[in-house]
């Protein structure tokens, strides 16, 4: 039998790591093949080799039985391969249509034919049932829609083989379902799909076969119907993994965070947080549940000071911080793992060591006066690398060489290690593998038990339910209900997240969303 894709004996080494170690990987025509493995297992590297972005140090690639050698991604595109990358590579200031056709624009008399660009994009958008507005700019769109644009960009070149590197990492469950519909319809037209994910339910729901990598090595390939999440977790991690954590009772103490009648605007100057009051005590986790885009991001940014509160008050241990700068608030004991950590969480071109001291570089023992203590910096990094199991060949490498999940652990390590009074974690386990999720959940609980007030924002209902002592549901910028952690069912929370509360009252209020605030903030 000829495979659509055959990768044989692939080896790829980076300074200090063998990212792919003699991997055999074969994909049948028209199947959905899931590729799973821990953070840093070598999934993205293997796919970058297949896409021609990396040259393997050893091994061969066959497409439809024919041996190929890709010197760059134009070679692989010519063979019908398209790839949607883990971190988006769209141009924020360009429109959807410009992004999709970038580098392959139709031209007329030597100029880009703008009408043809739009028409082509509308055509493929219709053909694949992926709705996008060709004229919107990427920077104004929610990530779920950006993901669609990424996929259309790959499909624009009429790919026969589509590589999706963690396409659901940033999607809501609804968006994920929509994506699955698209993927199924693509496969029905004969396209072959390779799908990288950390979520077992996605593997089980959509794939025909699944391949597991660990530490750069091939561990096994299974028919999805013959395996289960437990077995996959064991193959990935090499040990039994608790798929759910056991949480002890909280022991709440004094009130740390008080938010009163907070109002915060979004980038378009609309009220994203309308009138939110909440409180978090030392030693307790307050979970914020809600469909993404209901003000979560602005609430977090309002509390940490990245956005100005247009009304209301924020207090830490009774002292108002509403007028303080970001830095002052941090010094006052707030740590935050932001949701968009590639942008706000790390300095990609700085070393791991530097990234880990961003918060305390000006304090002893890291520095004395104006002088940095390089030895202490190295020790600090080594300790966090080992405590948080960050997989990297050294603490001196630049952050961008780390795998997606490991980069995230860098931010978590730095923020949790700061021992804040208030720890804010937004989407803390997005993009993490099962073993790391278990680990991060335990660290968040430890921070709570050490006396931190924890504000957890997560789009994963399961995560909110398993970690929170209390859950507040955010809907269109307001908290529509608060429940005790152990007491709410998924259905109840789901209803509240849709704006339907106990009284059967629909909280929607379309007028105030439209309210434009003309003043610059
Ligand atoms: N450009 C690079 N330079 C140096 N090292 C790299 C580079 N790309 C990847 N690596 C290393 O290769 C290993 C495998 O990384 P890869 O990105 O393939 O992992 P992954 O399985 O995709 O992980 P994740 O689930 O976190 O995305 C990691 O140890 C990573 O640090
Ligand atoms: Mg990856």
C-alpha cells in the first residue's frame, strides 16, 4: 500500500536537543491523523520538516510514494501541502483578503488586482463553508476567526494535505465544533489532515488514527477506535497520569482583592466590563467562567493596570490601587499570567534567564545597586527550570527556541514563584500537555494554600469547576451569578454563561453594547 505521506527515519537536531530521533510516520490518504505528545516532544519540528521549513539531518520523505526533497516551503506547497502554524503568522494590519492571498496575489498589468483578490477569497470562503469578511483587519478580529483565516490561507493554495498545528488551542468549544465540521467536510473531498492537539476528547472525536511522540521518538500509532485517553496519556508521559486532580477544602482568610462597580473599555472603546463587583480572599480560588469575549480580558487588564478603570474601585488588602501604575501594582503584590503570553508574557528574543528575572531584576539577591549578580540569575533560572519541568537544553537559550508549551511554563514559573498576594491566571493550561496540566493545577492549589488569593480565568469549564472554590459567571461584562465550587453542575453554569439566569431572565441588553464612548482613554 502506498501512503499519502511517509516520513522514514527522520532526525532533526538543535543545539543541545534531538528534537526528532529516527521517527517513522505514515499517513493514509483521506484520513485524519492526530499527532500527540508532551510539550517539547517534537511534534511541531516534525511537521516543519514535512512542510520544508526545516531540513532533516537524516531520513527520507515520500509523498504518494515518490521520494521528495524540500528545500523550503515553496517546494512542499508545490506538492500540495498546506500548514496552519501553532503561533499565527498573519499580518495584523492587513485585511483578511490580503492575508489569505499574500505572496500569491492575482495581478493585472503588473499591479495587484484587488477585486480579484476579494473575489477569490469570497469564492474559497463559500466553497469550504468558512465564513469570513474579506475586508476586516486581522487586529480587530477574535482569535477564533483569525484561525479560520489561517486555514483559508492554507486552503487557498489548494492543498491536498493539511497540517493543523494545535488549531484548537485558542478556540472556544463552540469554535472547535465548527472547525471539526470544516475538517470533516475537507476530508470528504479527499484531503488528508494531520492534526496536532493536547486534548484527548478531540483526538477521540475526530481522528481515524493517532501517533504518539515522546522525547523526540516515535512511541506508537493506533487506530483511534482501539485506544482511549488513559492509554494515550500513559504512552505520552510514560507513567500513569491523573486526568482529574483531587482538591482539598479551601481555608479562606482575610479579603485580599476587592473590586467595586468596575467599568473598563475595550480597544474599540466599548464597555467590556460594565459594572463588576467581586472579592477574593487569601487562601481561596475564585474562578471566572464565561464564553470568551464577555469581558474576561478587560477585567484582568483592568485589575493589573494595563487598562484604565473608567469607573469603580480596585483594592488590595483595603488599599485602593485603582490609580497605581502596572509596576506599582506588581510591587504591591499582584502577579499575572496573561492569556496572550506570546505578546505580553515573554520577551521572545531574550534569554530564558532574562525572562525569568523580568519581575525581580532590580531587587536583591538578583541585583545589588546597579549591578546584576549573574551567578544568582543563573541559579534562579536553574531552580525554576527544574521546579517547573521546563524542557530546554540550557537557561541561556533565547525564549523563542522553546516549544509552545514550555514557553508557557516559563511565564507560570515566574509569576507563581513571585509569591504574590493576588495571583491572576488567565487560561493557565492552554497549550499544555496532560502531565503539565496536572502539574500546573497542583501549583495553583499550592499557591492558594500558601495564602495567595487566586483569580482564575478559564474558557475550560472543566478547569474552572475542578479548581475553583467559588465560581462567578461573566456575561456581557456583568457577573450574572456566583456559585460555590462543588455545587454547580455543568448545565447550570452553561445556562448562566449564555445569559440565562435562575429567574429565567435574559440578561441581554443590546443598547448599552452599542454605546460609543467618544472620549479617548
Ligand atoms: N528553532 C529551534 N531552535 C532550537 N531548538 C528548537 C527549535 N525548535 C524547537 N526546538 C527544540 O526542539 C524540541 C521540540 O520542540 P517542538 O516545538 O517540536 O515540540 P512540540 O512537540 O511541538 O511541543 P509543544 O506541544 O509545546 O508545542 C524542544 O526541546 C525545543 O526546545
Ligand atoms: Mg508545538
